[in-house]
C-alpha cells in the first residue's frame, strides 16, 4: 500500500483517549443544554442556535482528557454518571420512551 498512514487522505483514526474525550464533551454539552433550557424556560430546540454558539466558544474544547477528568471531579460527576445521562438522553431522543422518567424530570430534547 502506497500510503498507509492513519491520517492519509484526511482520514483520522481516533485514539481511545480521543474517543473518550469526545464522549465526555458530548455528555457535558447535553448537561449544559438541559440546564440552559431550564434556566431560560425553553422547550424543544428553541434557543439551540444561541446555545450552540456559546457552547462552541467555551474553552472546555481545548482541554485534554486529564483536564476534563479533573473538571468532572470538580463538578462532582463521575464519568459513568455522565455516560448514563448521555445514553438516556439519546434513547429518549430516538423515541424509546420505555425508560422510567421520574415525575417532575423533564424528558430531554
């Protein structure tokens, strides 16, 4: 094979650390979006464009994996808790409403 480097032709195979960082960032985005919606009394995707601009401007995106893990500690979340919230969010978004949602807890959109 002439060019077998992992980043040949603009393709990149993410490392486990890169994948883990991506999942943590997505989990924090979901958590932050849910908080933003609650604070601003937003339903559905109203206001997401404004949120997205603010989210992308946060310096969290430049942090490496150890820094993100330290942030989770400071926020008193475990990685497992965030992954469970993320999984529930996407399950509910896909229309799978078989998951128990306690009274008063918003179904995330």
